[in-house]
């Protein structure tokens, strides 16, 4: 590791542009081989200072809200797609202004807004999200096909008589998965909705494709894309979030104190609940450069954050030497679902956002302070 993390602010998210470009090259090669279009799902990674770079490789952005759509329009300026479980009427004119594709979650939403779309100044492509009632996601929190899910239209609720004006279908049922899960899902989609695809222009495979992971089977993905392209003449879209910035970022932190209560506990200047909420929500244990599992190396301790939440614990780790106050710890894979989800609970400040490339080295893009905490309250 050649980045000098000691010279980054603490705490800070550091994104390595070289690793991001590696991921983007993989995604671009899939676009070139298949003619599909790949969008950045901004909900995973919205570091917009890098959107000009990302826009050189990808076709645009997928957005979950008006604000994400607007950010993608302003900062990348390529295709802007939006999907939301329900749109708010008072935002819809602006959504029309910034979006190229609008995906509806129900036929009632489509009925509600279709006239507005017809009279919009530019042509907007519309889609319906379907629920194929097939997924291999095991955690309920991330399974859009769980019983009573609100995500997408099931086969029983599909309204073929209302498809006039609909250009495509969208599904999103994967989460951190390989292409075998996509292949099985696509069979379910084809079985239930294939008869409608004949009349469509595009299909959107959603996100959750872990394409840039070393063991990802790209050939099966390519086969899935070409199948839809050849069988129905469709333009295929993918909108991965994680895969774009997977393993490209770090969270740099500093040890503030070490206490003992039956085991050694280090308190850091970074918090699980504020700065890496997925550690508690997923939950999972992030990797740290140079650290092992508890007991693996000479000195084991628990790492916790500076908030008052008793459960603000990142996990148990071992190190070659006991940690000391002032030591730096670097958490891995912290570009995704981190800065987009962080918060100022307890008045804890937000980590700086830093970028690294070969010509500029470490560059602090943004630092946050008291005003950022105060601004959201009154
Ligand atoms: C979450 C989401 C994505 C991105 O998912 P990743 O797991 O980050 O790839 C894409 N599309 C939709 C509709 C989503 O909800």
C-alpha cells in the first residue's frame, strides 16, 4: 500500500482513483462487448467530485430520488434514470426536468403521472418495475421479493391493458450477488413477463451485481445480456452501485484512548453508527489493514466509537503490537454505502472526503465542521 495514510485528515474517507478506474475499466469492457449501458447507482456512492471521471466510462446514473437525479444531471450530465417506490406530486415537475428515464413502482403511479409525462417538453422513457417473486437474497432487509414486499408489480397485479406509453421493464432483486443468481432471476422474469417484453425498448436488470469482485463470472452476465438483446431486441441497462466503487476506498481513523473491561477496548475518532452504519445494519465486520481476527495476532482488542451508544462497536481485531493512543487505523472497502449514509448523531463530526491519484497524491476534497451539524437542525 503506497498511500501515506498518516498525512490524511482523521477521520477521513480516502478514495483511490486508481482502484476506481480499474473497476470502471471492467464495467466499460462489458458495455463494449454487449452494447448494454451501465449506470452508477448513486445511493451506494455519490462522491460527485469523481463524476466527471466516472462519466468517461459509464453511461449515466441511477437515482432513488429527485435530489440524486439532480446531482447526476448537474455533475455527470449523461443519462439520468430515476426509480422510487412512490413519487411526490410536488416534486414531479422537477423530476421531469432532470430525468431521461422514469421507472414507476405501480400502475397506479403510472396512471397518476402519465399525462404530465405526455405533456413534458422532452421525450421521457417510462418503465414499470416488476417483482418476479424470485430472489436468492437471504437477509430480509435486502430482499425485495420477500412476502408483502412493496417493491415492484407482481404477475398477478400486472396490467397489460395499461402498457401504452411504457418503454421498458425494470427489476432489482439482487444484492452482492454473482451472475448465477442473475441467470435464475432472468428465467423467472422471462417466464412471467416475457410476453410483454416483445413490445418494449429496454430492460433494466437493476443493481446488486457484484461484477468487480475477483470471483465474479462475467461470461454468464454477458450471456444474460445477449439473451435479452437477441430474443427481444432490447437495450439492456444495469445499475450497479457497490460494484462501481467496491474496494476502492478507506476510512482513516485514530486511536483516542484504550480502556480495559475484561478485555482491551480502543476508542477511535470514528463511529460505527455515524460513519459506517452498515457495520451495524448489515451487520458485518470491516477489514483493517494490518489487523487479524481476534486471537490471530499477539494483541486482541475491541474497537468502539466516540458516541454514547453502548453498541457503537466496530468489532474485535488483533494486532502484532498493542495499539497506542495516536495510532492510525485504516478500514477497508469504505467508499460504498458510507459517506452516503453517515450522520452527525451525538454531534459527532463527519469524516473529510479525500481522493488519491498519481499526479496529485492525496487531495482533501471536502472537510466538514460545526455548520454541517447545525444546518440540519433548528
Ligand atoms: C440499491 C439499488 C441499486 C444498487 O444496488 P447495489 O447493490 O449497490 O449494486 C440499483 N437499483 C435499485 C433500484 C436499487 O434499489
